C-alpha cells in the first residue's frame, strides 16, 4: 500500500511560482507512473503532468514550458515546479501513483493541496 501526502500549495500572484511536493510512503511499485492532477472549482479533474519510473515526462499543453515534474527517488518524493502561474492554474492539485498497467485514474491518491493564483 502507498500513502501520498501533498504539500506546497498556497496563494500566489500571477507570474509567480510554487513548488508542490508529494511524499510517498509504504510499498512502491517497480514500474510506475506518478502524476499531478488538478481540479478547479466546478470543473472536471484533469491530468497536468506525469513521470514514469524510467524518467519519461509528459505535460498537458497548457502547462508546457511553465511546469516541470520531477522526483527524488532517494526521498520517495514527487515534485511539480510551477512557474509563470496564471489564474487558470487555480485548482486543487492531487498526486497520483499507479502501475504502468493500470488505467488512468486508478492507483493511489493524495489528499490534495490548494493552489490559488490571484492578484
């Protein structure tokens, strides 16, 4: 079993930066995909970025060039560096980990951390 705890959210002005962290504990898969999702108020949850156990990354178009997903294997921690933040980035951000064979949306989830981008 895997437990995920997100942190690092908060209030930031447009153009600012935040770094989200997701600390994982418990048993970890050998071959996995970790991802950041977000859900804005009144909207569907959407995938922001993923990174595989092999280091392959993917981003949704709206965050390309602004967000960077990374991990520290020694610390079992996933990160999302968010730069040039926009109001439309406002959402609750969730960490997810699943095996590479599982369907998207399956696996384990963190509790979420609120990111608010506003003047």
